[in-house]
C-alpha cells in the first residue's frame, strides 16, 4: 500500500504542484463506530455510503435499537462498537479502513482539473478511488485491497 501511495503523492505533486493531504488511514473498531455514529446522527444513509451493505445495515440496526431503547450516547457507541467488533472477528469488514487497506485524501482544496488528475493518476497505479467529495467531509477514499 505505502509504495503506491507514495508514488501517487509524488506524481500528483509533479503534475499539480500540490501535496496530498491524508486525512485518515487505518482505524480501530471504536474509531470506526464513532465515525459511523456521527454520520447516523447527521442523517447520512450509511447503507448507501458503504460498499458492504449488509455490515452497514447491521450497524444501522444497532443504532436504531439503541435509539428505541433511549440509550445515551456512550451506550449507543458501545452497542455499535460491539457490532463492528463482531463483524471483524468474523472477517466481515464494513470499511477497508479496518484492514489497513484504505486511506482518505482531502479534496476540498482541489479544483476540478486537480481532482480529475488525481483520479487518473490513482487509477493508473491500480488504486480504486471512491469519490466522496459531496459528503459533509469532502475526500477521496482510496482502496488498496
């Protein structure tokens, strides 16, 4: 993963004069749970947002059950974390961030041409790019596995 990310960063800098800003990498289950809880509380459709729809749906169901039970924020986070830990133990990952296979790159400071260049360069290196530039935290999610 690191050699391809370094190659991408170097190629992007050479093409645009801009460095890449990595905003996220490997996550622990508790961190993944906190981010997903934040997104759920904001009203994001996490099932639509994640490639692993069944894992995301399980997490959304745990959140809905916690809300129905009127659990506080800490208990809700604990419930979501437990679901993610169970998934990871079973080899089912809601996000590649949990497997050291993904990073996020900030794109809010890239213009249209720079975004197109970034995507072209990444794909040329065999890196899958998920454009999440229209989310509340604009970024490109890069999958390496």
